[in-house]
C-alpha cells in the first residue's frame, strides 16, 4: 500500500490542511507535479515545532484503519488546543474550539495485490480523535470496512507500513522479550510504536537473521546484500559473520561488532535492520524482498550521519528499495540538495500559531548548502555568525560611500573568520 494524500483538521499544530504524497504509482498529472528523479521519496521539512513528526503520526494512525482504536497506541495531546486570545473574535474562536474538541484525519491509499483487497485499487481511512478533559480516544469512522479486513491478521502481508521515531534505539538480543512484545501490542502497531513511545526499542538483526542462514538461505543472502547496498560505498561491509552473539562489520580488514560501531552507524543500521526484519516477515511468498510494497517513515533521517553520508542516504535508500514509499523528516540542507522540489513538503506558518503544508516550486537539486539555506525552504537571511554579519554590513555601507580602504577590508573579511590565528 501507498498513501496518496492526507487531510487534517485540528490535529496538533495543523488547523486544516491537505497534502499529496509521491509514490511510484502516483498520478502526477492529477496532482499537478512533474516527474522527479526519485518518485518514492517525500521529505518533510520545517522549523522545530511546525509539525514534521506530527504528520508522521497522522499517517501512521490513518494506515491502521479500523484497527486504530484497538492497536494499543495511547493518544496524547493530539487534539489541537487553540491559543488563548484577548480579543472578542478570538474568544469566539476559543469557545468554538472548546466545543469542537475533535480531530479528524482523512487519508487515501493505493492498494496492490499483496494487500488482498480483491479488485479494489484504492481505499480510504477516516480517524477521529475525541478529547474529554485530558483523555483522548481514537476511533475509525469510515463506513467501508470490508476492504480493510486483512489488517486484523498479524500474519498477513497486506498493508505494510513501518515508522521510526527520532529516539530510536536497538535492544540488546539478550534483553529482547519477543513473546511479551508479540502479546502486548497489535503487530502493525508495533511497527510504528517508536513514533509514539520514546522508550520503544527496535529488533536487532542478531535476534532474527541468524536462523535464516539455515531455514531460508535465499532470504538470508538477500538481507546481507541489501544491508551492503543500503550502506552505500565507502562504509563498512556486512558479511553476515558473527562474533559471539553479535554481527560483525568489516572495514579495511578490521572486524568491528555492532555494539562497537559509532553512534551514526548504529543509528542507521538499527532502523535498517528492524525494517528488513519486517520486510522479511511481510514479503509475499515467492517474491524478492525488493518487491515488497509499503510505507516507511523515518523521523530525522540524518540522525548522527556525517555530511558526506547525508548527501547520498536518501537516493541510496530510494534506489535500493524502489517499491517502498519513504516519508522522512530532516533539518539538513544536504538532504534537501539531494532531492528535487517535488519531493519536499514544507511545514509553513499559518495564523494563530498553526502550520500548513505546501510545496515550493524552486529548483533546488544540486545547489550547495549555503544556497539552500538562503531559499524559502529554510528562510535564513545569512549563514554567517551574527558578529561577522555586523562587521560585513558596516564595511559594505562604507564601501558604497566610496571608501576604498573599506572595500579592500570587506573582501578580506569575507574570506576569513573573526578569530585571530596563532
């Protein structure tokens, strides 16, 4: 399944807005977008507090369909609270918001053969979140539930989606209680739980991949190859060998166990390993892992990654898993520069401390980081330190008045930092 679009009303920072998403089967003419190089990537971009993670949560809730109320997800402050206003008109809006303590999420999805929905090609989801005091409740309100029936089966390969929060961490194999995990939360809710719970841990590859070496060597080999392809060039090589209870990664002949890798590698391999576990568990019989279709959401995709890696991580993911629809967040101009404007959904400010969703028609692909930061995608006036800006501004004004010495000094100041060198 892929998500086509989502509409939100009174969902946290969003008062009322709608946005279309890219995916390999999206009708781009219908939504008025040219064809991008990467048709399966959606980057959520915006200032802190403008709703990037909130939008990921909305997609996750909509994707749960009629199972959302029984999924074990605890809604916390999802219903929008309007800011208090001292004006008469503002008070009227506040009163209306109090009466309408209800959030609406409406989403459209494209279905595929693995979703077992018969001849149906599309499906809708409407989730209502009601608030009474400090308690919020989730319920699904669409009338057509028949197409959603496969979502109630934990063993079904239908409706594949998974999400990773910014605080994602990998559980140690010896601490992983698989039985408790399986019995406590609905399977599909588990796959998005880290978007809603900071302490929710991911499944390490050492807890599931070794058994594939003997029970399903074909899948085992596919996983090993995919890990290496997803890592990209210039990084560690994954051979599938183990040292004790941990997988070993090799670089220039030096073997390093997973727990000894840097934060960046562990952060990346942690969610990638968990993702490949769920891909293996849900891939239709007789299909290759790369044939699996679904939605993957990652909050802060650039978490702990070096700038060089940020420049390639999304194109690598998109091309290695071309049938996966990626919806990710980031603050990195290097991530932005690896995409095109069609791939980017901007969280923009709206009246009364709200946010809205939009795309900006601005040729961004291939621009350098400084150029990107000065576009409307980030809205910075300058990328220089504040003290440096004041110095340059003063010299610029003097140079404009004909001060030749100031003009020479301006060129010198533009080429170096403020601090003195030893």
